[in-house]
């Protein structure tokens, strides 16, 4: 490899590393926990590899999140990371940055091979734009997005090896290229786009004959088929993702097929705009950040025309082996799996989805800038080995002035955006101002205020402020979409504020969504319902009291006091048999609970069943030997049964206990 190529490659890798080096000090953010500290499978390290190979992507999270996603290569990578650096987000961020730097270096090498008949200007400029583009911030700064990094890295390795295999006719290299493609598929599903990209690339950039091209296409197809068969076998018992709710993908809310696909194409226009002008950026575009569009919307209509035009142009001119057409097709093919056109996925839009497709954009922009600045890509072909980096740049002053301006602006935005990914407080606090119509993001910000800022704050007044801000965010979330978890955490906030009335209102709405609180919160909320139920009972508002006791028991079905007091409410409603059954539940849980025996005795006495009443009052006195009321009730029953001696004995016993 010549000196200039080495210098440019090192420059690319070093620039990529330094651009994101600050993220090494960052904490977990967004969904990082799903593949690290919250994932019981990856936390087992290398011991988890056999299980990872035969289970779905979310298996390590238990039953909280399951779905037909199979990415064993990514999970094995996370398991190895945890094995080496357990619960160390800084090490994980460092590895992400290194992966990005290596990917960018390899991209430059691959582009050099593709443009081997020209000088290094096109590979260098294209890679430089790719490195600096702010749209990649989510992928590099988000630990979980290492799956995107791995997918593209192994796809590039595959391309590099296929080019080498075609050049040398070496079947071993061909086999290694296929293995790299297979690992790319196993890292993330978007790798399947290289089933088309690799043959197209070989057609455009090499003189490969049709027979060999078809052979490579068949090899790729066989590898893809093998992956899909394994995936189907592993996922056959995994529940499907629920796509009936629009909370994850707002396209589900479209009233018909036409508006759904029109909105999907409008989102593709937003992708294109973000590539040109990457601001503002957000970690979340879920319901209802992106409104549903119809074909009568001007922007949606423009999007349809724009994408149809570039697709037709690329397809008509690719036969001439046009590089610009290849750039367009690379973008369209790699974005197709996540475009919600052919298949509705779990998200309407995400910046990470542009990571690989952005290469097509960078390639196209590079070609346009070279043409506009009239840069001669043939100029230094014969002097590449002798030129220095400074000479290389100085020979193309117009182009590099423009490039350095663009890369400088991109870098400023990338560094600024990276800061938002420092932790959840920074990320959600910033992005809620960008995606203010997202129910999920309002919830995530409210949850961060409640479970981090409120808990860590020591000042009592500031803690109240955080609680109020949390409530505000949860209210904003449920106004957009009735999120069960938002009602749950809102109930908790009100409870912490001492506002039991609003806590109960929030929980009642939660119950209607068939969702309940976690164990620790459930017991606290159960106590709140029970206390309010007692207040209703004292006010003789028996129906309301019964509702509160039922709510308390839903949250804590083993509460003796709630069952006992529910029995008292039923007795007050003269529903004697139901009351007795409720008190008997208490006795079944605790045979020494004297109040339950006494309450059963009172109900049998009210029904004039004195023998049964006497039996339960005696059992109550055996449990609570110092309770004078038990002996009064026994005396009264004996009196009613005509046994004056026993009645007097128990009255005297009650009097002696009362006088103590």
C-alpha cells in the first residue's frame, strides 16, 4: 500500500476516533440497558453463547419484552463485552468508538479498491463526509447500537473479500467473504440489503463476467436462505410483536393502506432532509410525533415524486455503470428494509436507520462536489505514491475548501449532539423539546425526573419540584396516548406528594387498561386505597368504600386488614353471607386473627343464628384474651339463649377487663 493511502487511512481512523472520544466518559442512555445491565443473558458472558444462538434477541429480558428478532452475533458481542468489562459503560462506549473508527478506515480501503482506476480524492472525501455526518451520532454514542456498527463492519469486510476473491479467483477468500456476509445478517436484519448491494457493486465497479456474478449472487442467496431458515426455527415459538397499538409505530394509526404508505414515503423525505441538513436530531419519533399524511398533502406528494424520479433515473442509467446511479441505488436498497413500505417494523423513523444508507448520500454528494469544483480525479493517479498529505490537499484547493467547511460544520453538530447522549437526563431533557408530540418521550423524561433526579435530590423543596415536573410529563404523555406505565408512575408521584385522591384517580385509569403496579409500588398504593376506603366507611358511603377495598385487594390480595375491612363494608350493606366469606378468607390466611372471628360472630348474630355466633365469639376470645368486647358478645348470646349464669360470668369478665 502506498504512503499516501496509509496517511489518508490513518487520518480517517484518527478523525473518527477523536470526533467521538468524548462519549467514552458517558453513562448508559436510552435503551442501553436492554443489552447490558438489564439483560440476564448477556450478563452471563461467554457462558450464554449456546443460549444466545437458539433464542430471540429479547430473551434475556424475560417476559417483559419478547418479539421475533434474531441477532445472535450482536448479543454474543455484548456478552463478550460484559465478560471483559462487567457493568462498565465507559468500556462499552470506548469499544463503540473503536468499532466506528475501524469501520470508517475499512470503508476508505474498500472505496479505494472500487475507485482503483482513479486517484484517492473520491474515496477520501466520501469517507471524510461519512465520518463527520451528525446522523451517525446515535449509532456511535448509543451502546445498544453496536448492532448497527457490527452489521456494516462485517458487510464491508464481505465486500472487501468479494472484490479480492473476484480479482484472484480464490475460493477460500470467497468462502470467508460469505461468512462475513452471514455475520452481518446475524448482527442486524438490515444486512440483508447487501444481498443486492454486493452483486450490484461487482457489476458497476469490476469487469466481472456474468457467470461469476451469478455464482456470487447464488452464494449470497444460499447464505441468506440459511440465515432465514435458522431464524424461523429459533423464532417459531416466540410471540409476535403486537402491532395493533400505534405507540411504537404511528403508521399503525393510519386509517387506510394509502395514507399509511403515503406517510411512510413522507418519512423517507424527512430522512433525505436530515441527510442534507441534520438538525434538529432526536432519539425518538414515535406516536404521535409524525402526523399521518394523505396524498393531498404537498410534502407527501413531493416525496412520492422525488423518490419515484430518483429511482427511475438510477434504474435507467445503472446499465451504463454510472457511479451516481449506484449511489442512489445503494441508498434506496439499504433504506428499504426500514422504510415501512414493504413491511411494517417496530418504529416509524429512527436516525440509526440512516447509518448505512448515508454512505449512498455521501458518495453522491462527493461526485456532485467534484463536478462542481471541476476537480480532476485523474490528476494524481501516477503520483499517489510520492505525494504527501499536504500536497494531496493543496492540489485540490477549491474542493477541499468546500469539504472542510462542510466537515467542520458537521463536526460541530456531531460533537454538540454527542453531548446530549451523556445520560438519560441530558438526552431526554434535550429531545423532549424536539419531539414534543411523542408520548413515549414525555414518559421517558417524566420517568427520569422521578427515578433519578427526584431520588438523588436532597433538598426537600426541589424534590417537590421534580415530582410536579414528573406529573406534568406523565400527563402530557397520556394526553397523546393512554400509556399504562405513565398512569402507573403518575399514581406513584401523587402518592409521594401525599395527594391520595389523584393517586387513586390515576390508578383507576390504569386498572381500566388492565395494567397493575410493580410489587413495591403496589403495596404502597394498596395502603392508600385502604385508607380512603376506611374514610368512606366512616362517612357511611358504603359503595365507594367497597370500591376502594376492592382496588386495595387487587394490588395486595394478601392484605388481612383489607379483606377484614371489606367484610365490614359488606356487612354494612347487609350482604351478610358475602361478608362472612370475606372474614373466612382472613382466617384461612391467619387462624389467629381474632377480629375476623368476632366479625363473623356479629354477622351470624344479626341473622339470629346464635349457636354459630357463640362459636365464633368464643374463638375470638381465645385469640384476643384481653378484648372485653368478645366477652360482652358471648354474654349477650348466652343471655339470648337463656343461660343466665354463663351470661353473668362473661359480663363480669368483660367488666374486669374494661376496668384494667
